[in-house]
C-alpha cells in the first residue's frame, strides 16, 4: 500500500564479485526470505505452472502507491478471463474496474495517499468486482489468527488447489517487509505459483516500482500474513492478512 521507507536498489553483480551498496545506508534489494524469479526459474521450466502463465501477463504495476488491492483484483480477473476474443475489446484496466464497481470507498482508499484496504474489505470488494465484471464466481477466505499447524495445513491445501488450474486465483494480504526485508507494512499481491516439493510460493508483485516476482517459503509467508499492522499505518493498525481466493467455475 503506502511505502514510507525508501531505499535505493543494491547493484546485483555476478556471484564471483562482491556486492557494494550505492551509499552507506543502502542494502540488498531482497533479504534472506525472498529469491528473485530472475535467479530461480527451475520450477517454471520443469512444471506446467498454469497460474504463472495465465496471470503473469496481466499483472501490472499498481497505478498509485495505495492501489495494490485494485491492481491485484484486476490482474486476477484478467487472468481468469484471458485475452479478449475480439479486436475491438480492450483488456480491463485498474481505473476501469474502479469505475465499473462504482465504489467511492475503494476509489478513495486506492487514490494516491489513500489508506489502503483492510482484509475484509479486500474480500468484499473482490466479490463486488466479480459481479461488476459479470464473472460468476464465489470466493473462499483464509484469515488465520496464528501461524500454527492448522493454519499451515489449510494454507498449503489452498495453494495446492490453486496450482492445479488457472481457473482460480489467490490474492494474498501480507506484511511485505517480513518477506522482502524492507518496508514494514501491509500489502496485497497475486500468487503466481506453488512449488510443493520445496514448500515455496511465487509472489507476482504489483509493487513494480520496487520489485519483480519473487519466491518465498510457505512458513515465511504465513508469518507475514499473521503479523499485525503497526500503529504508524493509522486505520490499518492491528490488521492481519490471509488469502482471498476466487474459486474455479462449477
């Protein structure tokens, strides 16, 4: 949502050379809990990965610093629908989806400097967007209170179901800094793949001013989901995250 800690990206050199920050206050782009897709493509090369191929073309940068929710929902709907059939048809854009939903609240929360959405708002606005785009789908919500075994099992089952087909989509609400080692704040992006053998998840980032897609472990993502939002984020204080899943057609 709103980034309040700014940093300059560290230079990535070859593995045989040291990495030097551009200034004394700089640090590596990703911390130890995330791996860039650019340096780890093995799973996508060896597996069908239907979600990645369906959704990555439609995952666009959030159009304001507070618009991660609308960017992610737009990418999810576009990925499920696929490329329009006719030459006269355009691909759904974030401002267009806001207009279709006619939600003054979502527009305000997603505007530059907006507060961003709470988890339940993400679930409710996703349902509103599905109705506005005439996509007849239900949603499933995963909103754990603790990073315990039961939550982990439920999370992995949803990821498994999601990885089996591109006809569904998972949007994740999480503390971005737990994963990237940078900003301590709530964020929303799309799940792009689940590597069950290594128990890791690919995040298709909409925060593309700062990141490209990256892998993180199931356990790190679960910790990022249950970490409460700090007081500095005002009305989002105490907010925790989870999954909002757009279910496959029946």
